[in-house]
C-alpha cells in the first residue's frame, strides 16, 4: 500500500509542499536516515503541464545538505536545453541536470525472458527484452531515488509513469526498441486505459527481479480539469510498491477518461508549441482520441511547434520514407527492410500513428510543408488558418458549434487524457492484468 496519499478537487501549493516534506520524512525512516546522495527522476518537458518540474524543484530545495542530481526521464527524446531546464525545473542548477543518453550511457542489468513476453502478450510478441538502464542510476551509490511522474492514460503501458520511468525513461536503445514493438503488435487500442498491460506486466517482473535493491520511492501525480477547464492536481500518491501505482491509475481512470455513447465525427486537438516539436510526441493527439472517432471521421491536429517528425535524425528519416500508412503494410515491410529492423521503436511509432484508414488525420504544423505532411500519409491544413478558425481563446473544452454550423469536439491538451466510446473502452477482449488487483 502507499506510504500516504493526498487527494482533493485541487491541491494547494501548501498541500503539495507538505507531500514533499512528508515523503522525505518517511524516506528517512523507511529507507535511509542519512540522505547524502539523492537522485531525482522527473519526466521531460512533454509532461511539463503536470507540475512535476515544480515538485522536483521543491524536492531539491528540501535537501540543502545532500548532493542531488536530476535526470529527466527522456527515453529517446531530445535532451533539454539549458533554457528548457530553467523553464521546467526553476532554480535547480543546470549542471546538476544530466541528459539521459539512451545509446551510450546505459548498463546492461538483465533480460526479460521471451517466454514471459509471449505469455503476457498472448503470443503477439515472442522475443526477449534486454534491460539496459542509465549508468548513473545503476552504477553509482544512492541513498534515495525519487521518481516523480504524472499518471495519465498511455498508449504503451495503459497508464504512464511508475516503473515506465526506469524501463522507457532511462532505458537503452535495445530495451526501448524491443518494448515498443511488442506493445505495438499487441495493439494500441488493447493498451490504452488498462491498469496493467502485457508490457507493464513484464516491467513489474523486471522491477521485482532486477531492481529490488534500489532505495527508491514513487511520487505519482494525478490531475483533472476544474470548473474553469484548468488542469489542477487532484491527487498525489507516494510509496514504493505496485499498489501505489494502481491507486493513482484508478484515480486517473476515473478523472482522465471521457467516455462517449457514440463516436465523434470531428475532433480538433491542440498540441502546445512549447512541449511538442515533433510528430513523434504530438501524435499523442492520435493515440488518445482514436477510440472516440467515428469511421469516416476526422482528427485535426493544430501543432504550431511541430518542425520535424522524429526525435532523432534516423527516426525522422524512417517516418519520411515509410509514413503512417497502416499496420499490415508496416509489419510487412518490417520483415524485409534493414533500416526498419535497426530501429523497431520507430516502426512501432508508425503503427501507433496510423488511423488504419478508419478516419482522416489532418495536420496543421507550424514548420512542416504541405508536401512533407502528405508524404507521410496525413492531410495538410495551414496552421495560421486553423488557429484563426478554431481560436483557442474562443473555443471551449468539449463540444463547439462553429458559425457555419460545423460541430466539433475540441481538446486543448490531448496528452492529459483519453477519449473513447464505451463500446471500445469496455470491449471484453481487452485484457487487463490489473483488473482484479
């Protein structure tokens, strides 16, 4: 069970500070009374809206006598600039914030057996997952490791955070690649909103068998929208076990999933320019709304910050070459194309980002051309024109009727939730290993 939790309609700054103070008090009792070396593991800037950066800063300031390092759990995302670190983590000195190097900065600690992957995915995937994690995490001695994260519906692990911080956020290339393609072939719509997906079940095994020695604790954040449609913190769950995650995920499931009786014809989603600069991350708009959109419907993504497709040059090239053109085509090519086989996580992304020809995806990027967008299989719209028509200052969260009579469902922060029809969300064929826990 969690060490403690704090819940409310909108937690105050004082309540959040008290959670930080109590976590450290409990950690000194439960883990190590002498906190000389502390490692903080927050999310990267794509989760900036969660307030995790501010909580990380509060933790740093509450440990004035300790040597504290911070590693944003980037996975394979682009490392932060000094300005981005300042924006997200406030007064934490830049030199104490280390970029995760997913290629060259990891240590091999073990393997998730192929037999377990095959069992949990019901045969969809049958390969082992090498576990390579950040070398600063694994090779240095720590008195306390604090994982700070936002629990929200997620396309690979059902809900984000908890041990995702380790195996994806601080994972190496082999770990990330084997994991993402396993989740993709199992099916994105079989993962979204499930408490424990097949991949998370394998991570739970790996945490229990490979990371048990770490002196760690999780601070899990849950958010909801208040009466003014502002994202506010509604829960903080602190602990070192699976139940800490499950309690946070159940609260997120209650507050962050919007369920519809019938599918939506048109969704307009906005991806913030200061957080989303590649379709790799901006495609959360596709992932989080796909279970709500009608056959023949449309998803319009307004993404003024998007300037590229991938987070690395080789992934960007892969997306430009093959596009988001459906699972059957992508998996068929994956069997024969060497560049695909070299970066399976990119192949998984191509699968996740396709509508499977069921609905139209229209992109309005700030810095990609019509030709570039259409080349990868999406429709194009002019960003300035779409921002004028669907003005964020005028649009309200949810249903809107435009002056010409068009009905659209508007989502200002797709990364903060999941939208689905009851039929798809409660499909009895969706396997959730956490259902009875």
